[in-house]
């Protein structure tokens, strides 16, 4: 009887300790990378595009959103831009929007870049890094796939091929 | 496992070295003259039950050897972590894989590949610390509970074999046992011993609480570790860096967009001869005038956002307060603290150029380009106009030989201007970088002459919020209390018993035998009772004597 108690006691103490360690390791290594986790609601934001139109993320409810963070100096970002541009009109018709967030560069630089590649999807500039902070974006490019309910489906860091982008756009069709 | 019943009637748990109540040795001690008094001979649980997996894990962590090994491994790892700088201290734009190899050669490469570049945040380091925590908890539990039991159940009357196997032990013949006992009892009480009496036998005890010192100390350590663990819980601990240039208003990172900061001015002051107190003159002479930093200060205005937080939207701000942040004088608000930690002086902010005729040197107006948000077109009047075709804040030629920018920071700005003049209606293109002008389409009539650089200072601030600090404080305080408790008090016990008409005295202390002997001497002075002999010392002497004899 007493032995039974002791075993239960030891098991409980060990489990508590294991839970504490597990939690510490988990929060340190599996949650830190982005503030916005897969499965959570994408934080709302308002940013102005090159033409002066305001884009509010919550206005896109009901549509999929391909949210791409980029900079003009970032070569991997540059490589995927033409593919995004090519697929944009096709998927726009199917209810998926592409929104490119520039990380606070001069409007002039962004405009020249957009002109050079003939980009047609809306490009907004995050002048004060507020959206960057809210999404805790580290390396560029980082892409958030947001479904029609505003939920983050996937977070992709690094450059994508045309096939990748197509697959991702397909995955968030409403 | 069965309990062991001692001849005194007390039932002891299996594994007990000597009876909890009367002290009679339960195991066969053979020739060993002295009892091992550690943990009062109690049965450490882990040593006796090893049946299930859980028991085996428990036994593993309850070993002090394992605990010490974990600590040593952690110490060695920590030492290695200081050989080369940690990743957070290398230049932020450097690629760590390259940096370590370049700076420290093959050793650096190995260092990086083994993950020592981010040692103190690595999973295995944290795991080591966590295992030390587990070891602490289990070691303590495994010892303190039986020890508490043993000390609580100890009887006054001890078995003669317990007494004679104590380190301090003596037998005396006294004429009046009753009187001597009474005198001793009174003297012991005077020396603040807690005296218990049973059948004419005495047990005097003091400072028992000193025995709990190590465990109190461990509780403090465990609280400290819990505090450290809580740092990884979101919201408990924030440690962010914020770079803010003079004149700008920025969101304070870590506040979820609720607070904004405006930097009015960054001030860097040094000690100067003539201006400062004369006592500093010698030091100023030694180091140089204006070489010793006196003050780093950022004058800021703190704003709170009113209304809902939508990132990117122009915030409605409400002024909270103005404050000069200086080293060690942080701006504190809402449990946050902003510390002055770094600065960059004279960061380029805007560049001015004059449109000039290359031949005559005549100028036609000044163009000022904001390096953070340049305008596209600059009208100088009288038909003179400049257009900015391209802008590279951090200019370099990329792999294909095209001009490009390395980052968005204007470290090395370069521009492509198109200059229009009444006599050049189609415009001339000029590529302008620092100390360098390229005219891609042949010889131009006009040029953009550098006319000045506007700079500003940038402050580096640390944003800190720490809800774990008080836990660490409490843990640290308990740690110290435990340490003091265990170090400055001794647990002393003196047994005085009548055995066959003789007076037997035995004494034990957990430390400071010298002090106990002095106390005993004073206690027995003039009572006719002999000072108990130190059996351990006698034994040592005998051993040394024998050796000396052997080698002679």
C-alpha cells in the first residue's frame, strides 16, 4: 500500500518536472521563430500601396491572401517576383489575392523595382516596420498563406519556384 | 521489502543503518569503530527500492555523483562558450558561418559547426540546466524526508553500542550520579541546549535547524530556476533592441504597437579640459582631451496609442512624458524600461547636390535628396530640372555587374540623375556615387556637384520588461538564507547516560568538532566527569604512529 503510494508520488513528481522541462524547451525552440503561428488568425493591418490605395487585411475576408514580405535588395525576393506576377491575374479570378509588403524602403526604389518587372499586384510599403514587428518577420522573403477565414495556413521563408507558388496559391483558394 | 524491528521495539524502514529510536546498529558493522552519522543512518528511499522504471529514474537522479557530473559538464560547456564571442556579439550583418571561419580559422569553423556560437540558448545547454534542476529536486526529496523522520523519532535513551561508536565518547566513574546528572542538565540548559530526559538519561540538542540549511538552499535554487524558466513564457520577459534616429517617431518593439517613442536629440559628451572640474585634469591629460566619455543621453518623448491597434495605420498618439534617457537612468513606464545602450553618430540623412556647368562651374540651384524617402523630381526653375532615375542606398555592383543595393540603410548612397537644361531638353544621365561619377552616355555638359551631407545621430536603446526578476530575487534570498542557516549554525547533540553505574557521554555535531569539544570542556569542568576522547583523532594518530614505525 505504502509502496504503491510512493510509486504514484514519484511518478507525479517526475511528470511535473518533465512537463516543466518540456514546456521550456518547447517555448524556446519551437515557438520563437514567428509571433504569428500557423493556425492563428493573421494580425490585421492597414498599409497604402504605390497608387495611394489603402489595403486592410480584414477586408480580404472570404478570399485567400498570399502575403509576401520582401525588399528590393534581396535577390531571392527578386527571383520569385516574376512568377508571382505571372500567376496573379489567374488566381485573382479564383479569389486569391497577392499582397506584397515592402519592408520600409523609399517609395522611389519600390516604384522603380515594380516598373522594372512590370508588377501588377498591389505593393504596400511598411514605412515604420509596424507590420514587420507584428508578424515578427526575420529573413526575407517570408510568405504567409492566409485562407478565406483569415487564418494562417503556412509560413514559408526563402525563395519559391513557380511550381511552389502555384501550389501555395492553390492551397488557399476559397 | 520488510520493516526491521529493533530490540527496543521500534520498527525501522528497510535499509536503515541504525535504529531510528535507540541507535542500535542494525547492519553488521564488522570492525568499523565509528558510525556513519550522515542522514542519521536513515534509509534513503532510492537506495532501497529499484523495482520499476520510475524507481530507476528516481535512483539515477537522486545520486549526488550524477548531480556533480551534470554540474561539471555544464561548467565545462560554459567555459567553452567564452572562448569565442557568442553570435549575438558578432556584427549583425555578418554571416556567422563565414564569420567564425574567417576570424578564428579551423577552430572557429569547428566552434560554429558544434553549435557553440549560440551555446547558452542551445537546446542541450538548457536541457543540462533543466537536468540539474531535476537532480536538485530529487536529491533533496530523497534525503530530507528520511532525515526529518529520523531526527523526529530519535529516542533519548540510546543503545550503548550507538554511544560507544560516536566520535566523542567517554566513560566516567562519579561518586554521585544523580547530582552530576542534575548539574550537567542545568549547565546544558544554560548553554541553550534543548534537554530531554528519560529514565534518568539525557539528550541535549541544539541547532537542529542547521540541518535543513542545504535543503532551504536548494529550494531557493529551484525557485531561481523556475524564474529563469518563466522567461520563456510569452509576455513575462521582453528584451528587444530599438534603433531610433533623431527626429523620428517609432513604435517601441515588444509593446504590441501600444507605445511609440520620439527621439528629440542624442547627446554625447566627453570630459574637456577647462570645462570640467580640475580633479579630472590628470586623467584627461593621460587619455587625451575629449577622449573620455562623460554622458550618453537620448532626449525622448513617450507616446501612447489611443484607439485600436492596427499595424500600419497612422496611429493616434497621446503624449505621456518627456524624459532624458541616460546610461543607468532608463525611461520607465508600464513595467517597461528603455535603456541607453548604443549610438551611431553622424548617420547620413540627406545629400545635397548643385546642378553645375562642368566648364564654367556656374551653378543653377541645389537639390537635396532625402536618403530615406527621396523625391523623384526636383524643379530648379528657369528650365532647369533634375530627375532621380534610380537610388541605391547601400550601393554595390551585383554578380552581373549591375548597380544594386546591399540593404536599405544608406551606408553608401548612389544615384542616377537625369539633368534637364534649356540647352539639353532631352536630358543628360549621370551616375553619382561617393567620390565617383560615371557618365554612361558620353560626355555631359552638366554635372551634379556634391554640396553637402546632412547627418543625424541614431540612438540604440534596449526595451526591457521583466516580470521574473522578483522571483529570481526571492529565490536568491532563500538561497542565501539556506546557506547561512547551514554554515553558521551547527547541529550539536550530547548524550549523557547511566550504564551499569557508570556515566557515559557521547557527543556528535555535523560540523565544527573543535567548537563542540571546547563546549564540552567548559560543560564538564569541575564536575569530575572525564572529557570524552576523540576516537577519530586517536585512530588517526595510531595509524600514523604505526606507519612511522613501519617505515623506520
